[in-house]
């Protein structure tokens, strides 16, 4: 477990982690704009979550006042980075504008980190599918399955559908059940903020 | 390792297999910034590490090869163990649990014998009366009745839950959780000295762990370093004490706070007690503390004196979680008076074992030879207090079962 006194130190450690992954892995991210977007997204989520107080229920817990990265955070951080890198690659010249990609990556990182810190147990598959949806915008199920299976490394259409199903039934630490994806009025799937 | 607990007291393996109960379901997931937690109603310590991490730390500890993270973890164990000691030694902490248990004991919106006759399950129960219990029809209707009871209970629980409370137990025990919410408010109220009841409970645990693990030499530097990483509720007691008694802080903080926890309002009692100890003639806390304790009633602002846990327990005979421990303390089997068990960290080394539940994120064991069934019962109590079970999840499961049942009925009726 790594401890940090300030949010800035914590965010710097995240950037360092993302940059320090072997360049052969999908989690390796060097694009400065994407890194900044990931960092901004996690910062937003972290600020929001820390403002939510939790009842003690009479228990006596030892809480630290600073910031921490636990070993179990790392796979989630890597999955977020993978999703962001895939998006950056997918939206090359002629695709989404750079500003729009950065905004979408930031929103995706924020959504994932907030859900994770609130107790959602997200698998790398779920993070990848959530990221795909967040970055590509609302999509019909068949389009989503086909596109995600084609663009996400090693994904089948069934695997995409299974992740979508579990993203509609995510339990948080406070006992709430949330949908991280939903079907809108036009019948298309979209990511849902929590 | 000097000054650290004998970890073997937490290592006793327990048979985790059970055909009917998976006690892992009772374990609370803690927030990432929570290192550990002591739930005092059930007497269970929960560490926010996996079983593998804990075992690896224990292996390094036994070889005297602890890392900085290991030291943090051991300090957390010492911190939470001190809360256990506060609970079984001090009058305030023991009465706090007894009062909560009394309300818990008489509070549930669920009742086995109160099925309204006009409810769906009430009508089905009436229909069951005319059937042979061995008949398939009875078995089928009985299962449906149970499902409907669950559905009706969930309705009651939802109606009684506080806004935003999605847990199962929050709405099932509304008076109990209202009591805990009021307690939290009262214990967080900060007085003009900058102290709250919670700051005394937590501040002593921080100081105790530092003194136990590092002694008095360099105490202030270590406290300053640790306090800089903790929220104010953990550091306020140290800062206030340091401001009043300077280099006697390591000597007087725990005795003054231990005496304050003998009182109904520890936050109001602390400063008068600390001043009395500072002003006492011998300047030796071993001699001064008994003198100050004898005239606790006469100190200004101290209020009602409760005494120790062993003094309070006769008022609450129904609360038995700590009975064996209190029997041991009363018979002096722990080798020290409850005051010194709290006031002098060295006395902890004389405690033969700490009989409390000890949980990691994915494992559990009974410290101090705690019986397995008792441990699981206490884990269940802990799961209620910490609201482990999700009401939303249960509602969804019951809805799905009811849907499947309705589908089955339709299939039977239509011959499909």
C-alpha cells in the first residue's frame, strides 16, 4: 500500500504508474493528452467520493487522512488505461476531435474510479466494455457487440454481452445496486454516471 | 519484535467450513482509506487487508523482517486492540455498548408471530391450515407463503429505512440505527477545549499504539509524524494535551484519558483530570493517579462517575458478549487493574490473550481461543451493526423468485 499526503502526490503516482508499464503492454500510456485526461478524471472522482461521509455505526475505525493506492487498485487503474489507450487508437485522424476524445477519456476514468472507490467490484472486462461505451457514445446492442468484439483485444460478442449484463447489477459499499449502463428511450445502450 | 503484539494470539486457525452458513458473507468491505476497524458491540476486529497479505506480514514479523507497511499494519492491530481494551475496561465504553444492545434487543420491524390476516401471506397461511403437511400442495403453498413473507418484510424494512439507507438491517432495526446516529452526533460534538468524546477514544488508541511499539523515547516526534497523516479526530487529544503539559504528555495522556473514560462525559472530564494530574504533588503518575481517582467526584465539571466496565455490567445482565473477559478482569487473571490496563501500555504484555474475533477481508479466526460458534454469532451481530447486507440485492432476488413463481403458475394454468 502506498500512502500520500496530498492529492497531487497521489495523482503523480498514478501518472508514473501508467507511464512505467512496459511499453509492450496495453496499459502503457505515454500520450500526454490522454494521461492528463485520465488524471483529471480520477481527480474529479476522488474529490467527489471524499466529500461523501459515511456513518460509523458506532464502530471505531482507524482511517488515514491522506491518499492511498492499494495493490488491488492497480488492475483497475491498468484497465482504465487500456480502455483510454484503445479509444485514442480508435479515434485516429478523421474520427472524433482530440478535445472530444480527451473529454470522453476523462469522463470514463472518473466513472470507473468513482464506482471502484464506492465499492463496485469491476473486472477488467467490465471496465473495457464500459470504456468502449462511454467513449463511443450510445449504441444499439448488436452494433456494440460487433464493434467492441472487433476492437477490444480478445473479446467475443458473448463476452461483451456478459459484461453489459453485470454492469447493470453493481453493488456498492453502502448496499445500493446501481446500473453503470442503461438502455435509453431510443433503445441504445449508454454509460450511466453514478 | 519488542513492543508489538504477540501475533500468535490472532493466528489460531478456525474451522471455516460449515454446511449451512458461509460466515464470509458477514465480513464488511471497508473503505480504502480505512486501515482497520473494531466493532465494539460484537467485539470483532476487522483489518482491511487480504488473508494472504496478513499471512505474509505475519511471516515477516516472525523473522523480524517487517517492512514499513507491516509496521503500519501492526500499529493498526494495536490501535484496534486498544479499543477492545477500552470496551472491557472503561465504564463509558462498556455502558455505550450495553445501552446500544438494549435497544437492539427490543427493536425489529420483523416479527414471526405478527402476520396480518388480510395480507397475502396471512391468507395463504390460513389456506395451509386445511392441508396435509406432507402433500405436494402444502409444500408448494408453504414455499410461496415464505416468499410472500419475505416480500412483505422487505416492504416494512424499506418503509422504516432512513433516507439513502439501502441496507437490509438499517430498516429492520430502525430504532437501533437511530440510536447509533444520535450517539455519533453526541460523540463528535467538540467542546471549547477542542475535544470530543470520539477524539478521546481515538486519540488514546493512537498514543497507546505509539507507546507500546516505541516507548516514551522520541514519542512526540513519532506522534507528530503519525498525526500529520490522520484526520483531526485522531490528533486533537495529543495536541490539546501537549499544549497543557508539554514534555509530560507521554506520561499523562493515557492515565488522564483512562480516568476520563470512567466518567459519563469523558470530553468534559479530561481537562480537569489532566490538570489535577499535572498539579499533583509527587509528579509521578503511578502515585498521583490513585489519589486523583479517589477524588474524581469532586473535580469541577467531571460529572457522573461510572467507574469501570466491571462496575457497570451488573446494570445490564442481558449483554453477555464480554462476560468471560470481564470475569477474568474481575478475578485479576489479567494481572492488572482495569485502569492500568488502559493507562500503562506495558500491562498489555501481561494479558494472556485477547478473546475477540479477528477478521481480514477474506478470512476469520477467533483470538484467544474464542469458540467457533460464538465467533460466527458475533460475526453475524457485527454484520447487522455494520449493515453488511444489501436490501436492494435482497429485493431484487425476491422479485426474481416471485416472477419465476408467477411464470410457473401461468404455465400450469395454461398447460404450456
